[in-house]
C-alpha cells in the first residue's frame, strides 16, 4: 500500500492499464513488429543482452561502492554488498565469454559498413569477419582481465587500507566504473535497442549541455558593470572594425566574361560567388532574360579547353589574365574573393554587435556580456524549436564545414543535440535565474561577512537552496526535451519517431506504429516524471 501511495496518480492509471497494453502487444503480430522496429531491435541481437547487463551490473556495483561509502559508518553492509557484486561481476566478465558477443557488436556497429574491412559487406545486421572477430575477442579478453585486476586492487585499497591509499582506491573505482558505465549507456552502439538508445542519449546529452549553457547565460547575466570592462569592449570593437576594414579593402580580382551566350558559361573554382550569381541570373549589361546555364571547371585551363572544343560551352567567366584575347569580351568586372569577403563581413558583424552591447551597457550601467546574455535568451525563446533544429543542423553546420575545409563536420546526432541544447538553454537560464533571485539578499551578505568569496558563496549558499526551488520546473524541461527529441527525425536521425515513420512507410499499417510510439513515449515520460518526483521528495525539507 505504501508503494501505491508513493506513485503518481497518473502512474496508477498506467499501472491499471498495463495488463491491457501487455495483452495488446502479446496478441497482435502487427504491434509486435512495430514495437521491435521502433525500439530498434536487430535480428539476433538477443545474444548481446546478457553481456550488456553483466557489464552494467559490474560498473553500477563499482560506482555503488563509492556512492554508498559515506553511509558505510551507519550501514556498512551496503557498500560491502556493492563491492562483492562488483568483484563477482568482474570475475564473470573476465572468465566467461558472455560479454564477447556484445563487444563484437559494438565494434561492428561503430565502423563504417561500406569502407571498413572489419565487417562482412552487404550483411544486415552487421557482422564481423572471422579474422576481425578473433582479433576483437583477443583485445576484449585482455581488456576484461585488466578490468578484473584493477577492480581487485581498487577494492583492496578501499576496504583494507586508509588514508591516501584508500582515497586512491576510491578514485580508481569511480574513474574506471564511471567511464565504463557512461561508455556502454551513452556511447557504445546498442543493436538490441538502437532507437530507444538514440532517443534517451540525445535527450540526456542535450539536457546536460543545455543546463551548462543556461548556467553560463545566468553567470554572464549576473556580471557587474565596471569601467574597465566598458573600455575593454570598446577596444575590442575597434580592433574588430579595423580587422574587418583590412579584409574588405584587399585588392579586387579582375574577371572577364568572354565568348557568346549561345551555350553554357564555364566558371572555375574559386570565382566569387556573387559574380557567379550575377552571370547566372543575368545581372550584367546586355544579359538575356532567361537564366544562364553554367558549368563548373577545376581551373582556367580546363575552362579554356572546353571553350575551344565548341561543344556545349560557348562562354567563360575567367580571370582577366587567363582569358583568351581572341574572344569578344561581354562583361568585365572586379570583385573581392570569397575568403576575404566572408572574413571581413564576419568581423564587421562582430564589431557592430559588440559595439551595440557596449553602448547598451553604458546606458543601463550593466556589463556588456550581461546585455549579450539577455539578448541571446530573449532571441532563442522567440524562435520555434523546429526552426532552430533545422538551422543548426543544416545551414550552420554546413557553413562551419566549409569554413574549416571539412575538418569540422559533426554527425547529424551531434548537430541535433547541439540545436536542442541551444534552444533549451534559454528556458533553463530563466529557471536558474528565478531560483537564484528567490534567495534573500541577506544570505549572500552573511556569506560575504564570513569571508566566503563569490564562488564559495554560490556553491555553498546560493545554489543548494536554489536547487530545491527549481527542481519541479527542471523536471518539466527534462520531460519536454525527452518528447522534443522526436523533432530530430527531420535530420534523418533514427530515433523512435524516425523508425516509426520508416516502419509505417514500409508496412502501411494505419494504427499500430503510431500507437506503439505513443505508448512508448508515455512510458518514457512517466518514468522521467517519477524520477523527478523522487528527487523532489529527497530534497523537500517539509517531508523530512
């Protein structure tokens, strides 16, 4: 009865409806297939589940030793039980072959199936070649025995020694098991639950990153005005303006459009994009009314050779020095190259923005970064979530890729996580700000009178009290971000929603895919709500 009273009323309704839901999925083949597709269960992936569960138990028990060590004085059996489970699970991991299929699955799903020689080409689900599987099993066996040795050493130091040796064992347990648990839960591929893993990982990663960004916005918002900061930002804006002028005043390159407009116009790589657009859309003297067809070449020599063949190319937009002298000149102009133009415009925009922030800070006697933080929060909250996901995931990521010559090209999942983190950071910043403002000013002054600096005051006085206040709205944002991960399907990220759409398109079932996805999202959000309620009860002083 106490367990039922601790449940949320909405959870009681789901609990009452659970037998019907189980019967529905157990009796209907359509619902079973849709659930397998939505969760992301691959054929034969049940062999990986025991290894995953065993590793999860080992890492969780190792972390439990550290987390429950503070309660060891009152309940010593708790930490010792976790230590025994950690040791037994580590022995099972190293001495048995339960985890090896899961390790092979991680490697097979982590490499590129089209270019890697480790996997069998054209086989779904992915499978390692015999040589690759033998190699992976050898490395995995060595790694698991090393984990067992480290576990024995760390547990011995933690339980049977004290002082620095005991702290060393504690740190080893925390580092090894913490990294291992994060790796298998949030990094390693899960062939037996790929869709669910993608959704939960995206939600958790975006939530943590959004919280960090929100704290950054709040920290900037709390900066005090100072004349030094004011003059520093004036100097920064002036330097950026000078740098922008230097790039924008670089010598122009001369180009000439030669030939006739009877066919395509040859353009070479490196030609300013504005000039190419002017030729394509007829923005030059005596241009035709229709759009001019273009053909791109690697260099001027290739364009001149194509022009000499008199095939489909009848004109060329070339640097003046490379243009043939025997062809008529249709248009001659000069333009700044795209690299200097982009750098100059970017620096000019930064100079203008910093100048406006400095001017606003001077008028309102606020730090320029505080004005900037307020502007970012207000702007992000005014843009729909889907627009932010599309903007960050497509044009912004593409622009960064082009600017870095392909060095910075994050996968779609990372783009989606960054977009959602940026969007939700504005809402979390307002939650953090309201919680901090709820702390009486007298407590801050009392902390300062005790000799605490700003960081100590925030960490020891302000944040612990503000955290109790903002737990409910933080929980609401966690549930919201868990649901909004469905928007990432627009970037072809194969989460629950994307897999639901793929399965529905292939099966043409009208209700089973949508009902399965809806029920699964309800279960996820209710689990998140229960977790938030547990944390809220733990930190609620009135219920102690």
